[in-house]
C-alpha cells in the first residue's frame, strides 16, 4: 500500500484504547507493515532517536509530535532514560552490580531462582508471549542491548559490541542525589538501599510506573504489577523488560511510522483549507471552460484547454487532502507549527534552561544548548494546555494563521518521500483528467453562440 493513502494521525486520539499489551502491539505491526517499507533509511527509528535526522524529523520534532499530537511523550522519555540506564548499569563497578542480580520473569515469585542468572532469564514475559512475537530462542536475550535492538527485526542479530552512542549520540544523563524512597520490604531494606542506582530507580517508579504517576505509562495491570514487584528486589535493567518490550513495539511499529507520515504534511490546517478551496475553484473553472466551449461554435479542440485547469486543481486537491502543499514542497519550506512560536520568536533563555535543570535534576552534556522542556526525563506531566503558545495562537486572526511563518525543510529523506507523493498525485490527476478531456472533446458542438 502506498504511503500516500495512509490516513494521517489526528491531533488528539479520539478515544482511550486502554492499557497497552502485546496483542495490541501486534495490531500496530500489521497496520504498519505495508508502509514501513516506504520509509527511507535516512528516516529510520535509530537515526531519529540518535538525533541524526534533520528538522522536521529530528529527535526534538519526534518529542514534540508525541507531546502535542498523540499525547504520549512519556513513552519516548522513558525509553531514552532506559537506554541510558542500561549502559550506565553495565559500566558500573562489578562489586556494585552484583548487589542487583538479573530478574527472571519466567520463574514464580517464590522461586529461589527468581533473581538468579538463569539461562532463560530476561525479557519480561512468558514463553507464550515471546512466541506471539515470533521469538523462539529465549536465551538470545540474555545479553540484550536495548540501545539498538528491535524485538521484531533486529534483536536476534544484535551486535553486542555496538557503542551506546549509536543510539543516543552525545546525550547523557548524570546521576544526582535524589529524595530517598525506601522499598516496602523491611527485611531487605538495607541491602536494597545499597543497590546501584536505587534512588534513581525509585524516582523513575514515582514518575512513570506507579499508578497515578505524573507521567504514568499506559501499561497493563499484569505488566505494571510484575515490574513493581521486581524493582522492589533489584535495580537490574532486566526488571524493566516488560515495559521495554511494549515501548519498543509501540515506538518502532506505530509512533515512528506515523511521525514520518505526519512530518510529510508541510502546511497547517488553515493553509490546507485554503489550498482545497483554490483547487476546487480550478476544477470548477475547468468544467466551466469545457461547457462553454462545447455550447459555442468554437472548434472542439479548444476544449482541451480545460484539461490544464482540471489537472492543476486535482493535483493540488489530492496533495492537500493528505496535508502536502506542492507549492511549499517546490520551495523546500513548511509552515511553522503553533508550539514552535516560542522557539521562533524568543528561544529558550538561560533562565528557563536553569529552571528546567533545577527541576529535572538532569545534566545535558555536549548537547544542543536549547533542548526543549519536553526532553526532561523527570518533571511535571506532559500536558500543554497551559503553555504560552496556546493563548498566543488562539489570539491570532485567521489570516495570520493561514499565512504563518515558513521555515526550511532540511531533511533530504523527507524530501524523497514528499517528491514521491507529488509524482503520485500528478499521475492520479492525469489519469482523472484524460477521460474528462476525451469525453468533452467527443461531444458535438452546441452552436448556441
């Protein structure tokens, strides 16, 4: 199926589909199987998450899409933290990591092997769940590197020596003193507090996993309970595997393809409505020319002039229906999005950045100096209704919204898809125009004037 005829995502989900599980993730895989092949390598999930893609397909744009369009930015925020945490735990001193053994979800909780180094340990689900995903060699996940693995395509062939920076580039999160949240098990309290990254893991629980958390992940009750039980006893990354498995599927198989499809749209809603109106007017003018010439004494070959209006109008209409403006495409620009107004007009000042760092307690080293607030791993809920750009945008007149500022489209991979769609709509417009032209040209003269 062509990526052209994939319905672009709505700005808000129409209904809550409930907690995420493997069965629902499997639906996303089937849904995206047809058009994922249309995405060029330059726009792969790995390149976008490692911030190697250019605007409007950069990591910041991906975060903005999840925050403002699909309202599930916590998935990527937690995923970035988990990738970094996996690497930091692996690089921690052995005398510390031995205090947090691997967690095996396949064993019953009362089993003495539950936190041992079983050869089948590991990924946060039963054998039946893994079979649904088409995975047969469960031992292959023993040393899973979540920084570059795809459970569907890449995991069984993952390169264990690949560096962590292949996924996150230079983005690093520093460990800082956090408020202590003691585990509920009093018998293991002392040993648990000595585990590496215990305070950080407790904070992750309160931010993402615990019911009612500020950025609560949309998990099933079984996965949430299993992870919370495991994290009371170990801080090993294997304790997060049920969450990682679901987020890996959601981000790679649903969010990433839909983000690429959404990025193709280079015009805002008022501009798209204007384009559709302009296109319909051209089509109507084409019919008027054809009808008037048919009813006149003019030679029937003059009726071919209507084909130009039809082709031009149908091309613009088909492209606008999918959010693409051919005029903006030829100029390699796009309309600025409402939430980008602060960045375009003011930027992120030093005071805002300092406030964000104080609140999140996350240090950004060797990264862009103007990371958006949505890149905070720890912080308030991801709601945007009270952000400053909302009131500013609502106060804008329809004229200003329509003729919004334009910014360059820098990503060549996106240009490739947009040009492909442009050729497709031009071809479809030609297919529709030719029969119309033949029909009106074959009609006899009206000789009315």
